[in-house]
C-alpha cells in the first residue's frame, strides 16, 4: 500500500470548520480534538481516500463521536468527502449526522454515538488484524477524558495490556470534563495495566507527533493530549 504523507491542512481547516453549523453546543468538544486530528491525518495515519478499503491501511476510530465538526472538516481537507457536504450538517438528506456513521461517510471506521465504546471496539479491531496476520496496520482511537468514567473502558485497558496489543494507540483528549477522574492522573490508569504513555500539550503539533509515533514493542500506547478546560 502506498500513501502520500505528510500533508499540511492548516490553511484549509478553519474555513472548512466554519461551514459546519447547527451543532454549536458541541463546539468545545469539536475544538478540543482539532489539533490531534490534524496531526494524525497530516503526518501519522497511513490511509488515503484511495486506500480506505485496503486491508493494510491504518485504522482511526473516533470514540469521541459527539460534536464531530473537526473530524468532518479534516476528512474533507484530505479528500475523503466533498467540501459541499459540510454545508448541510444533519440535514434531511445529509450524510453527516451529529454522530458519524460508517455506512454513510467515507473514511469513517465505526458508527460512534454512545460514548465509552470506542476503546473496546479498537481493542477488537487490533485483535482481529493480529488474527489475520496483518501486523503492519496500526489502530488509533480518540477518546474524551469523561468517557473513561464508563466501566467498559477498564476492561479494554486491562485486556489490551495483558495481551501486549502493541498495534494499538489510544489518544485521550483531556479537557477536564470527567466527573470522577483517576488517582494519579489519566496516564496512571493505563500504565498500571502494562501500557506505555506520553502526556503532552494537545495544541503542540510537534509534541503530539512525537507522542503519536512513540509506541514501543509489546505494549499498547497511550497519548494524553491536554487542552484548555471545557468549563
């Protein structure tokens, strides 16, 4: 599989995001993910519109599926969807809903809406690739910090660590929206279960790139991307 990297979408993204209206209440959620998504699609993920069905592609799963404006804009910037789709978010004939639908939006790997399920799906995806002998693709999953309040994530974290699922990278956007939190911080919840982890400024593209490509053999990897508080 061939891909074309890197690509700088900085010039196009602000204008593309502004075209998405009608979901302003989720604007903080969308804004908090913009830089992570940009670095992933510009510099990290081995996937293009031409290779979106290639078994050897990297997989990106958006667990933080509410407020997907930045995600749709990044997909448009990289040619997965037409720019014009952005002008009709959640309209009667629109493919772009308030939660991404993998059956309607090219490049989307999972339908996400019920928060807290993406990490489990990512673990299953990575395990499936391993079982098929597909050892080159990586699986990246983007979560919000509040999703970690869901108990299903603890099972996914523990299982991925116990099985040394080193093709998996989880990114947690930490905008201080979790109700409960975790003693010692988000990273400690993962590292105690055998993960490696990096905590970085979620707006610093070089730090994000280093963390997103900093996975190690025999361990799943976590990137905590800290952004300004949602409140």
